[in-house]
C-alpha cells in the first residue's frame, strides 16, 4: 500500500475552512492477498448441499462470497490507510470521511481521495473586557407569602355567586352565533365554561358577559378582527345569543391545617408548611438565578470565540434535535406522529450547540476546570432533596455510573460559569420576584 502527502483544500474562502483532503493508494496485490485469506477462513466452516462442512471447494466459496470478501478487504485497506495518514499528520477528524475514487488508478493500485473535516484549532479568548449581570434576589417572608397565595389560587374552587357576574367569575353558557341572520360553523356550543376576563373569547364577547346573571339570555354584537383565522369571519360583525346557566365566583382555601395537609404536611402544622415552602422557593429561586447567569456566560463565550464548526457535527446534532422534537410531539399527541419534522429547521440552534460544546471543552482543558467527585455528589444530593427518600435516590444514581452523566454535565457547566464570573466584569443587579418567577411562584 502506498500513500501520498496531505493536500489541504485550496478552495475559495467561502468553502468550509475545516475541510481537508487526503490522497491515498491501495495496492491490488494487498487486496487480493487479504481476500484470499478471508476466503480460506470462510471455507473452514462453509456449508453447501452435497459437501461436508469445511470441505466446499475454494473456487465455489469464492463464487459465493468473493464479492463480499473483496468489498470488506477494500474497505479495511482504505480505513487502515486513512487512519495511518491521520495519525502521522496528527489530524483531529470530525465525522466520517467521504471516500472518492481517483482517475489515476491503474493495474497495480487503486487511488482514492478522502474528504473530511477536522476539529477547529483555537485558543479560548480571555474575557476581561466582557460584562455580565448577576441577578440577585433574597427570599424574604414577603416572597413566601406571595408563593402561598399562588398555591392557594391553584386550589381555587367555585361556588354560586348569587349576584351579577364580575371579572374572575366562572360561567357556564349556551351560545349561538349568527352572521347575516344565519348560523355559522363553529359558532354554537352548549354547557360551555368560560371565565369572565380570562382571555379565552374575543374581547367583545367577554365584555358582554360582565354583569349577567344565572338564567339570563342576552344578545349582542361581536366584531371579529381582521386577522381572524377563519377568513369568512375576519373583519365581520356577527350576533351572538347567550343563555347563562350559572355564575360562580372563585373561593380561595383558608391558610389552615387542612391547607397545610393538602401541601403534604401530615400534621397540618402551619410553621412547618411555611418552612417547607421557603425551602422549595429558595431552591427554585437559586435554580432560576443560575439559569440567567449561565445563559449570559455561555453567550459571552460564543461571542468572544467566533470559531468555525464541522458541518458534519452540526448536521448530526440537527438530526438528533429533529428526532427529539418528533418524539415529544408523539408523546403529547399521538396523532401528530406522522408530522414531518425536518433537521434543517434546527440547523442554527444545532450550530450554536456544537460551537458552544467545542468552546466549553477547550476551556475545561485549558483552564483545568475538570469536575471533581464532590461536585457531582453535591448535584446528586440536590436532585435527591425533592424526593421522599433522598438516600434511596442517591443510591440509584451511584448504582450505575452512566446515571451520573447529567450531574457531571451540570457540574462542568457550573465550573465554566464560575470561571466566566471570575474573569469578566460582574455587576450584581436586583431582580423583582415576579419577573424572575414569570408570574408563577409555585
């Protein structure tokens, strides 16, 4: 077998700068020698009617298996040649090479070109001139009270109002819509629940439901917006007749022993309930604060290191993302299992993920940010803290090493974020509770 020297791609700048080409040659004699050895091995166990096992003539073995043996021998020879050249030239190959035959093949050898990508070579840029905002939010009794209010609202019940409806009430109605005096498709319902001011219906419809009473029938006009999805109704004014069957007002549970028991406090102790709410809230606040600063830290790394990424890795990541998205769709709605999900939809996001992964890996190597066992254990303990038997959860994680992958990845991300915070310009910025929690403190 003979090989030629590396010939890096000499192509226009817009072509992938990570692409490389290697020319190689494989001797026919080497291929035939390997084919002969493979056929002899096959002949030792070959079975054919009329012959004892292992006694099939070699020529007949070649007729049956020669094509496959030659294909495998050629593939192995090319793989060996490629691997040898890559090691000699110390290339870090990303993805599988594309092998193309060359016109220079002759009676003594076959020539090929391997076209492939390499990992980018780069040094992580220092970030002393970069700024990052670190949001802070101390959890006080006020935040605990807000969280308890959210928990109460989640357990809202509805009772007959005995008065005209107000914003926040729940109604059960029958309605019929007419356009130019004729009923239209989708404009009729029976025993339909609707919350006054809940944003479920068009504004004119909901406004008309304020001040109605149980048993009342009301007719009113509704203006459909210009961009309404049903084109035959868009920009049109229609008439609805509504029969109100019930008007119910919300009733929040009292903060008492029964409420505490509903939150998992077996003895109904309110102080213990507040303590557990505070602990859970502090854990959630910490998680969200970390997520905010992590997003900024990763953005800084990507912006400071504009590296090229192997397209093969991007394509593989995009394909994986597409498969994950389709699986999620199937889980949510089995009827959407045949919906086409294209990998190309995720190319930009996949490119960023691959780029960030390469930058983080190089940063961990260059700055010795490798994860320590105690860091992994701290994250596992954090995972386990929300379960009834934390120690059982910890044992589950450590019973098989591959279960620790998520904790190890998080620990590495934490190390990277801490490095960014230690090296960039950090400003601590107070954040409002409602802004951090997104209107949901539970």
